[in-house]
C-alpha cells in the first residue's frame, strides 16, 4: 500500500511508500522497513512519523552545493568532461563504518544545515553555471527520494539530466518510480559477501544485487558500479572473482566497473589505505573474467583510468585524475575502428577539467534577488528579552527531557523578533553537554521558531554526548547565541586573517559537502588569534588545517552575541579543583590513615556540600574502597574512605604504598537505548557505576584498557547489557579526576635497597601483563613495518601512554632505526617521589619473564658530570615513561642495556649541564648509544585545540630549535610532558651537529577512544 503525499500542518512535506500497522507506520522505501512510532524516526533519521504521517525532514535542505567533474561521481561513460552540480542532505539508510562522508551521512544535527533550496532553485543554479547534469550525492538520495524526484522532474523539463550516486538499497515498491526520473546512476557495490554488508554496513547484499539486475533488465537508466576496496575485508582475489563473474553473467560484460582506494576514516581509521597494487590486481581479475571497462579510482593512474576500445585497443577517452585529454568517440563509437562504446556520449567532450567549485545556491540561482535584499538590522536584546528567551529555552529543554508538552510560550512581541540564526548550548560544570543551532544567512525568521527547533534538539539529539536526563536539569547552564551580520569573505590566502575580528566574528567554512562552524565565543574561550581560529574551523570541517587559505574554500563571518544564566543549583566539578585543594585533600587522607592526627588547613571547597552525588574511590596498594553520596563534601568522603582502608588492614599499610584517589562528579544516568553509540566519552575516560538494589560496582578504566566500562561495571554485579536494557539495573557515568600521592615516611619507607632489580610497575596496566601477550602484541604492531630499512640514528622521540593508544606509533618509529648497545631513555617525572633529576640505581629492570640490564658504568659517567642528577630508585619505582618503551627496545635489540633518567622541574638554562653530559657520552660511545625522548604531547584539550597546540610544538621540534620549543610550550600552555628531555637531547646533539628531525607519525587518543572532547597527543620522530 502506498499513501498519497499529504500536507500536514507543520509544513514539512509528507512522503510516499509507507503504511500503517497498528499504532506504528511501516516505511517501505528501503529494505529495512522501519516500524516507526509517533514522533520517532527511521534508521536513516530523516523520515519521521509526525501526526500519524511519514514526513521527510530534509526536503529542501542541503549540506551544500558544489560543481564537480562528472568523472568524480564516478561516471566515465556519461557526458565525459562536463560539469555536474552536486548536492546532498543529511542521514543515510546504511551504517557503513568506513563512510567517507560520515560527517554528512551520519549527521543527526540536521537543524544546522544552513542552505535551503527547492527544485526550481537547484535547476536554475545548474543552468546558470552551464551544468549538463545534477548529481544527488554525498549521502544516499534514496532516503530523500521525493526531493530527488521533484528536482529530476524540473531538470528534465529544462533539458538537464540527473545522476543518483547510491548504494542501491531501495525497496521494490519505490524502485521503479525513483529510477524512472534518473538518467544515470553509480551503484556502490560494497562487497560480494553478506557478512561484509552485515558487519560493516549494517545492511544486506541481496537487495543491492536485485537493484542492479532490475536496472539492467527493467530500466533505461545508464549505470556504472563502484567497489571501495578495504584491505583485509573485501579485496581477496577469490571474492573479486566471484563478484565479477556475477556481474558478467547478470549485467553483461559492458557495465563499467570502478575499483576505488579506501582511505582510513570514520570508525575504521586503524585500517591502512588500499595499496595501489591491490587496485591493479583487482582490475586484472575483472578483465580476466571478461569485463571490458574496468577502472581504478582515488589514485593517480591515468593509464588505468582511461577508456580503451575493446575492439582495436586504442585509447578513446584519455583521463588523468578527472582531467580529460584526447577524445576519439564519434556517434557513440570508437573513432578508429567503429566499435560501439556503451554509454551516453556526445561527439565533443566537455572541458570542465578537474575543478571543484562550491557555490551558494541562492546567489547562483537568483543573484538579482540577493542584491535587492537588505539585511534586517540586528535586534539588540535587552535584559528582559534575554531573561524571557533563556527561560523559554530552559522550559523547552526540560519539557523535552521529561517527555512533556511545552506549557508556556514567549510573549508575541519577543516571539516575532527577526533573527538570522540561533545556537543553543548546554554546559554542566566544565563539560559541554550539547550545542545545536540553525541559521539562514539570507533570510530572517521569528526567533521563537528558531528556539523551538534548537532547544528540543540540543536536549536529546546531540549524538556526541550521552543524552540529558532529568536529574541533570537543575545543574545545566544554558547559553544562547543569536546570529546576524553574515558576510562572505572574498579575500583569499593570508588576507583572510584580517577579515576575522576575534571576539566579534564567528566563522563558517565550507568546501564542497564539508562544512564547519565555530561561534565567536570559541576564539575567546580558547585564546585563539585569527589564524588559529581559521585553522580550527578548517579542522572542524574535516579539511586540512590550511584549507581556509584556498580559493575553492568558501568562508563567511557572522556576528553573535552570546548570553547565559547560572544553573538553578550548583554542584562540585572536581575537574576544576585547584592544585592546592588536591594537595590538601591528599594530606587530609594521609592524616586520616596515619597515627598522627595533626591539624590540616582545609580549603573551603573541600567542605562544600554537593547536592548531586559525589564519589571518591581510594586505592592504597591492593586495597580499595568507595565512598559515594549525595549531600556530602569531599572532606566527608575522604574521612569515610580513609577509615575504611585503615580498618581493612587493622591499621597497617603495605610498604612503599602509593595512594590513588579517583574523584567522581557530574553524574549522568545512561540510557540502554543509546548504548553504545552515544557512550564514546564514557568509554574513553569516565568511571561507570552499575547498581541493582543494594549491589553496586564501579569500573575505573586503566591506562591501556580497551574494555568498555559499561558491560564491565554490569559484570561486576553479575549482570549483562541485556539485563540493563530490560530495566534490571541503573548505570551512571561520572567524570573522573585522578590524584596520586605517596604515603609519608611514617607510613612506608621511601628508600629501597640500591642493589634491587627494579620490578615492573605498569605490566597489566599500560601494556600486557605476561610475556606471551607482550610478544603477540609486538608481533602484530611490528608486522606492518617488516619491510622498513633500519638506519642508525642519534635519537628518537616516542610516546609512552598505554599501548592501545600509541603502541603502533612506537613500533612504526622504532622499525626505522637500529637499536644500539646502550639506550638512554629520558622521560618526565610523573610522580612526586625521589630526586628531581634521577637516574636509576638498579642493576637491571625486570619485565614479565625478561630482564633488561642497566648500563651502570654509563650511569656513573653521567652522574659524575652532571650536578643535580642523582643516582637513586624512588623516582623510578612507579614511573612509566621508560618501562612502557622497554619491551619495544628489547625486541629490536635483545642485547641492549638501558640508562633510565626521569627529569622533574627545570628551566631552559638549568638543562645546560645535562646536555653537556649527554654530549660527552655521545662522544665516548658514538653509534653505540642512542637517546630516547619519552614524551606524550599536549594533554586534555579537545581534539581540535590539542592538534593546534601540538602543531606549534612540533614545528619547533622538527626545526631542532630547543629554545623555540621550550618557549612555545611555555607561552602557549602546551603540556608536552617530555619537554625537558626533548630540550636536553636537542641541545646535546647540537654540540656536534644540529639534529635533522623527521616526524614519523602524529595522532591523538581520539583515534582509539572516539572521544574528541579531552585527548592526548602522540608523536613518533627520528633525529639523525
């Protein structure tokens, strides 16, 4: 049954291809046949049950418009060389983990799509730019079929053809009408196994094959096929042979087939890019099976991208990465021998070339109307208007979270105020909990309508974060940012810097389908200058950081005047506690644990009562206790936890005990329905509490743990995720702040014997805990670099976090070098124990089932020459900067001896004696010694900001500029923990010849955790 399209009061167009079943409607547009309740959306997210009708929420809304070469779709046999106007919307009916346009196709924030255009506008723009066709692309047009069909009808009437770039995942009911209006299509045949489709695309293979057979047998639509080859997933010769056999048998030997190179993206960033040789072999397999027109894509390979006549072998269309050369097709046949070449051809090729031209659809379609429009004078919101808007925003957020209908509205005089755009942000303590908005640069709308869209959306639909729950509402701060004064920036290159005024302007940047927006307050909050602001918005758009300079990058500025209000209730955010408060808390716990009950000066913040639950987990040695309560202070929880620890051991504590204090705040109750898609932040850094009745368990992620803390916490009380989904448990995530401190001498001796072998402290935490697991992990990490040619270098820089985060960077860097007899590892001093500058006094460092000797004679060499460098072990006992790297170094040279150094506080000039000593050691040993700088890069900014800061530091490091590196880190608050080791090594090397530094690889923890809000940077480099 097909329901007729019916307008509904909201003005959102209704759709076809659905029917009712009970209290739900069933969407038959694609094979998923989603059953959707009132107010809900289907898998694609853009088709919604509203008013007991299915509506398409993205009709007329686009992620942007760009004029491309038709070959980019890719279509090689359809109007070669001509320009095509490309556009897409949001959402998708597949869930590909390798999506190359994930920021669009996986978007749930459709409210921020700024450009609106009806079919007539799009066709007018295509005509104005001389486009021969319009491509529905970037995301799958099947899910917005009504919008595509309406556009195709108008285009056909104007003599313009249309192209669908699609996965072919369409239902049998909708397929005939959709393709009846489409002139050409590229079908993405993702693989030839149902396992691949189910595992990596959350779909099925058979419906795609049905679409391909239908197109061949039942339609006049010209079509070509593309397969993205992903290493290890769909690139085996056997699978490719089966696929091409099927194509030849069911579709014929003349259908063009494109093998395209995969580049790491979205949820498959750990998979390497497709080797060029793989594409070549795939093409050879297909041609051996009889296919006549097989191409390679996403690589530079003009010969294999050109079209040859199967009759005489002559090149009839010469291509070089979308640029056409010779063209020898006449009357749809080879100009040399007359062999028919299938496709849609003209006797003269187009001359668009390889250009990409982003355009504004309204300016392109009706430039005269844009010029005639005068911008509405921005409204100045006075105090009363701001209070009303904030009150309404809070009301809408709270009603949405509680599942209630709004019961208040804005006074009409305020509701009708015109506004070009509005963003709503929710913040809780230091955390951003959501930010969504909508805008129209060329048209103002009543501010009430903008607020009514954005406020409910930010409450529940910002998928970067766990959804807001009712218990959080009293602690949320709401910020509104009205937008006005949109202005394109015509300048290019460095001149664009002058067009951006920090504190006044926000920026919108776009290229093709990619777009980024940053509000004006972001630059102020992050202390960006104009250049840094432009770099960040480029990165947010998913483009290179210098994309803002390019001519083909659209740049707009706008003005925004944010205003906010304090939350109704305050709560303690432990991440914002000052250092002196954390030190006082550690001292307080020490007093509670020890025999001494001396007075401690307690900062007021530690006695502040928190209305929301506050937690404290105290670990001393192998003992652990939890104190968790609402209406308590940190001081109260500290006393309770310390007394519990002391009582457990009847007052005695283990020797050399280190205390670890986990402070838990800002609790968020997680929803089973959101698991795991909206729990990325939780998996990366949060503590998770699972509770059922009186039973509870808390999971604290370790430094290298890949385990998801949600099922781990449930497992601790004997439950599974399914039990949670059935309502049998409560799961709460907390933000976590970790404090480490050593108990005083009265509790545990700080001075071990100098002749003891240093025991592993991080095995099972930062890296595997047994020898077999270590060897297997190293085998895997080094496997991809077996062909690297190793060379002797003077130094390397390696990260030292948990192996799950940076082990691949360590391996890739060390694979390039020969590890000599002696390795001096200089790392930061992460703990307060031992000497400020310490070199290990132990004769050896033990790893699981392996011992690495210390080069004791060279330890003494350095101690004798460097004032302040002490030979002792307390500083190394719990230090990970060297230990994490030792298994890698030992793998590369089982005969190595190590000199572990931990460096604490030091100014630039203070490091001179150490640099002199290291230089002297290099003179003595020559190639028999290598220095290792053990360092992570900046810590705990968001991914964009972290990359900006790290780029500043790495620029100085790659220039071997020790002074510049020190200064840039100090001046820009770059928390590169191995700064002092890096400076010391650079200064030591320049005593002979300044280092030639090569950056091997850089990334952040977000690559593994998925959490972009709070990351650490990692870099590997060689210093020749």
